[in-house]
């Protein structure tokens, strides 16, 4: 099963590297499992939002809605 890299997965990986953290260090500091961090960075499509927020909180961020062009989505 291959997951699709997403904006979120790329963002988390970039932030982790900017903060000079390894995946195990990020997992420990965020209070999530190493497998979760790996799944997140690989673009797994089904992740718990509360755990994603635990990771993002280390970077001073949180999940939120992003406005999209609804007409484009319905085509």
C-alpha cells in the first residue's frame, strides 16, 4: 500500500528538519508513536486529527479549514 505525499506530509517533514529533529525525537516530543510520524510524513490518508495537532503544536501550528473553489471541486 503506497500512500500519496500531501501538502501536510511535506510540511511536517520540512518543519521537522528545520527544527533539526529526527522522526523518533519528534514522536517523543509530540507524545505520539514513531509509526504515526512515519505515516504522517508518508501521506497516509487516514490519520487522527488530534494526533496531527499534537505534532503541529510543536511548530506553533494547528489544523484548520482552508477555503477552496467549490465550483472547481464539483467539476
